[in-house]
């Protein structure tokens, strides 16, 4: 047993001495002669992620036009821009027509109970105000589009429209 352990220790000493010996091993040298490191190009499937930037392109401030009533070149208040809708209804009640017209602009709706059950067919293209005027003429009712309160109302048309004395 002693001789076996002496042999194992002797083999380990030989292995370590051979591993630590200085032989013909060259020191590390870079492969490129220019000294630059070369990398492979990166490939993307999509464009780069959007980057938050604090700078924005803006126009320089200008003098505002005057708000006097005599000015014709400035239009106050400016006209509002409304989206164009296509409305197509067949044999729908006026209550359903009012709900559809109001829901296109995300407004609430009200229909007079005396008009609610009348049937109505319609197909046209326009803004909510234009569609309201066309429905008003075709169905012989009064249609009110209240943009301030976001509501569309279908009311009974009275025989005489109220007017002011100056009109």
C-alpha cells in the first residue's frame, strides 16, 4: 500500500512539473496587424426603438391678429373640424336613428316620445351636422345637435318657429 501511494505521488509530481515547464509556447498576439478589433454587422428585423427627446421643432412666436369686429382677414371663432360619417338605415325607428346618429360622435340622445315609433329609412354621407339637417328635412322633425352638452335631440317640429322681433 505504501508503494502504491509513493507511485501515485511520483506521477503527480511529474505531471505538475511538466505542466509548469517553459516550452515552445508563444505569448498571445492579436491576429490583425492594424490593431483594430473587427465586429460583425448587426441585423435588425424592425427599426430602432423610438428615443425620448426633449427638443422639439417649433415655430417662432408671432404677433396675434387683432380681435376687432371689423377685421375680415381673421375669423374668430375658428370653425370646428368634424369627421365625416356614412349613415345607412333601413326601416329603423326615429328613436334608433337618433341613437345611431348620437353614438357616431359619442353623444347622448333624446327622442320625443310622440316620434319614437315612426319608421325611417336613410342613406347619406356627411358630418353630424349635415346628417342632422338632411334627416330634419326628410322626416319633417326638428333635430338639435348640441355640441356643448354633447347631445342629439329629435323633437316635434312646431307650426311656427319662434323668432325675435328684430328678425
